[in-house]
């Protein structure tokens, strides 16, 4: 999640690095850190699938980079003073997540929180630079909440759809699902029903 300050920093990096946006019609490989647990990798895969289900994007989570467009997803200490996570806007992008060790007992990253953070950051990978306004409807692309864990909406909001389309005017949204439901509670790692987004057809 990007605070306004983080957004400024990222935009500066973007200017310095020369921005090249992702073509979101093409496959984008999300390369997980080798330090991620199996559950963190699963949460990343689930978050990627949510976007694929809802918008017809082509995220994949290979063990090694295999596509031309790739994004590294990793923990990074330097992001912590700015935000809970951040996504660099230049190509090739990286998603940096503040490591759990910086969160106290109440704020430590658990699986649900990790999922919510990554789900949001993947929107930035898809060229979304803005945030949804806080309204009655929860949005995946709402700015970071200050609570112990981000609220997870049950579905992508109209604002999320609008932001994706505005950031990618040539992209044709093509969901294979009639409706996509985002799980609000994974119930922890011992829950046998641990699952990602549902695609209602
Ligand atoms: Zn953000």
C-alpha cells in the first residue's frame, strides 16, 4: 500500500528510471522471494488469480522468471518507514513488503494480511497509480488502512474497475466469471478450506 509520500518517492524513481508500463494483455510473471513460506506463495497465487478471474489478466507465479514481463515480490526493510508495502512503477517492477519483524504482536503479518497487501499491490503492477476514494463500498485499491490488518472487500468495486480501465484504456476487460468473490477470512493456515477467490460462472 502506498502512502502519499511513498507514491511521491515511487514517482520520482519512475522519472529517474524511465517508465515503461506493463502490457496487461500479456502474461506477467510474479516471481516470489525464495524466503517466502509455502503459505505466502499460496497467498500470492490466490491474489494473482483474483485479478485474473475478475479482469482476464494473465498473472502467473512461477518459481523462476519465465515471461518477458516479470515482477519480483519480496520483503524489503527500506519500505517500512514509508508504507506497509510498495510497488516500483518502472519496468521491471518489484513489489516490496515490509517484513513481519517490524510489526508488533498485534500488527504482525498473518496470512490474511499478506493476502490483502499483495492483492492491493498487484493493482499497482497493473499500472494503477491512484487509489480509490474511501466510500461506502470497500475497494481493493483503497489507500492503506491504519488498522492492524487491511480490510478485505468481498469483491472488486466499481472504483477498482474504473481505475484499471483508466490506467489501461486499450485493455479489454474479459472476465471468465459471472461474479468473483474475494475471501474475507482464510481462517488461518490450519483451515482445510484455505482458498482464494471464487469464480461464479
Ligand atoms: Zn497503494
